[in-house]
């Protein structure tokens, strides 16, 4: 009985930890949407804007990896 409750709590906790992945999807969409908008406004800054966009994408993706790592730690730790 106790082992079953522990396993259930782990699965619920891992599911709650993956909620952060929804925010990552929204964040990536915002980053690339801003890139398209910036290209349309000022095409001459294309190279500099693309560098900032890749940085924003990497930082946003890192948050998703941290959320996924926490879910795996909860499940298998």
C-alpha cells in the first residue's frame, strides 16, 4: 500500500514538473515572433537580431531542460 502511494505521488509530481514545458513553448514562439517582427521593421540589422534570437532561444530551451530534468529526478530518484 505504501509503495503504491509513493509511486503515485512520484507520477503526480513529475506531471506537475512538466507544466513548465508549456511555458517554454510559448516563450519560443514569442522569441521567434519578435524576430520576424524585427526583420520586417529593420532588415539591415538581420545578423545582429539573429544572434540575439539564438541567445533567447537557448535560454528559453534551458528552462525546458531544467523542468524535464526535475521531472526525471522525481520519477527515477
